[in-house]
């Protein structure tokens, strides 16, 4: 299922990233990221899984940090 602009924005919010931060992390121009989901530019197919994996990774790092002294 294709990720919509609203869905993309929700995922970014959920993982606490701005479009600019996301663009820097994945090496894409901010202007491209900002255009995704509007007009003729769809959100690329890989973005949803990338953000879901980023979320899992950040959760893992938090858990690891919390349990390192136990």
C-alpha cells in the first residue's frame, strides 16, 4: 500500500524526526522529501519500512541504555 503525504508526516512525527533531519539521514535533498506525496511526486516505496526500522532501532537503543547497568 502506498504511503500518503499524511501517513509520511505521521510516521515522521511518531519517530520524532523532521523532514530536514530525515533528508540528512537518508542522503536526499530536503526539497525532494518536502515534495513527496504532493502532486506528481509519491512517497518512495522504501520510506515506510525505513522509518519503521528506525523506530525499532531507537527503541532498542533506549532499552539497551536503560539496562546497561543492571
